[in-house]
C-alpha cells in the first residue's frame, strides 16, 4: 500500500471518520461539517501528514481574507479557461468564507490600471492580475506590494515591477518551440511571418523574440519577413493577414503568438493558402478542431490556461492564510498539440459554456464583488 493511503487510513482511524471524510477535510472540499473538518485536520497535523496542506486548512479558518482578481474576458477562447481555473480553485475555499472581488477588464491592456487600483483601494490582501501594459501598472504594483498587498501576475508579466511572482507558460520557450517546429517543417530559405497581439505586452514580445531567434537555426536561410500586430482584434487581424498573404506570395509559414487564430485561419482559407502556408497557433479551443482536421493548422503551442488560473489562486491562498513562501517564478510546461492528440486535452473533452460572472454576486453599483459559497 502506498504511504499516502496508509496516512489517510491512520487519520481516519484516529479521527473516527471515513476515508472520504478525511479526503474532503484535507482538500477543502464541501460535504463535511466544520467540527469534523477541524478534528480531522488536527489529527493530520499531529501525524505530520502533508503538513503544508493541513496547516493551510487549519489556519484559513478566518473569514476576513479578500482576494482581488483582474483578468480580461476577451479573447474568451483563452480567458474562459483561465477564469474557469480561477473560479474552480476559489470554490475549493468557499466553505472558509474567503471573499473574491472580481474586477475583469474586457480586453488585455484596456483599463487594467483602473481595475487594479479599484481592487487595492477595496482593501484586498492580494491581487491576481494579467498585466496587458506593464509600463502602466508597474508603479501601481510596486505601491501595492510596499503596502503589504501581494500581487501575482498570471499569463503575462510585469517584470520590472516588485510583483510577488508570475504564473505562466514561459513565453520565450513558447516562441522557441514554435520556431524550431516550423523551421523543421519548411524547406531552406523559407519566408515566414509572426501574427501577434500587442507589442508592448511582455508575453507577446517574448514569444516573437523566441520564435525569431530559433526559426533561422532550423531553417537554413529562413527569414521572418513580417511581424503583424493584430492587437487582439479579430477583424483587424483578419484584414492585416489578408493583406500580408496578398502581397507576400512567397510566404511559407505563420506563427500566431496569441489565441486569436480564427481570423488567420479565415484569411488562409479565403486566399487558398490553407495547407500550403504552414500555420502554428497558440493554445486550443473547440472552434479550432475543424482547422486541425482539414490541415489549415499544422500544430499549436498549448499553455495550460486552466492550470495557470488554479495555480495563481492556490499560491495566493497558501501565502495569505498559511504564510507559505511564494516562489519567485511558477512556470508551466508548454506542449505541442497535433491533430492526432486533440482528444486528450480538457478543452476538447469538457465542452463547457463560456464562464459566466453570474457565479459571483453583483451588487447594484455594478461592481464585481462576490463571496463564493457552497
């Protein structure tokens, strides 16, 4: 029998409860009364069983913690997954009365400074933030940290700031993987382009740099002839890619650094370039499947957005409630998605409806302030 199972059985025996009750207590799940939960956790702590988890749950028995969340809602293909991870992990702590104040912005880099300032002025203990414009929010982050408000950046970074940590799939590595893969797919001397979001966003900039570094190494004489900034706008991206395909007849490959890949697929199909121009996209969502199947998309670099959201919440709760140290960097491993492996990814297996912020209570003033409850 595995040591973990032995520990769970021993805790159940001493606490005089079932193994299922021990599991619910240790992992902060509902379906157990608080007296029983406390008894189980006390036994677990005495036995030294998973001390960090047990200590966390014991010390969270307070209802005055407030966590602010400022993450975009568009492009929803990516941010729905990030939000889902945040909300699912937050729900695990719902029985403890932790309050989550959500101040979403519609698009990356638009209004995040004001939303962040609102959350800090709401006396939160920590903030989970996706900084679209790090130069704009950097000083705000520094001020918050100096006043004791922990800031965790998720998905993209504000590297010059004093934020507590970053949770992401390392963007330079993403770009390098795309550059190597595309370089191996194309003949020597090929011309390729990068379609990105906003040049000032750290995530987009580093992916572009990583790709531009690696592509020529694996495609002798290969060149990146254009970097197109679509600014996460579908119609703007479509028109710019259409123009690129029309003017650059020799274009052999495209790398899309953002999840905004559908307008690129559309432009490729309409110009008859699909399949001939090899396309490397970013992340995964159900609407991409037909383009994998017909060969428009060659591969995609998957960034685990759901796990990014879960990890950010878990790190912040562990720190605020149990005084756990926050690692300076939390990197999730990107992976290459091919058509043959689509069925293995949660985005395809679990076809959920878009995240509804109605899961959080919204007061009359329209501000997102919600207390997650069972």
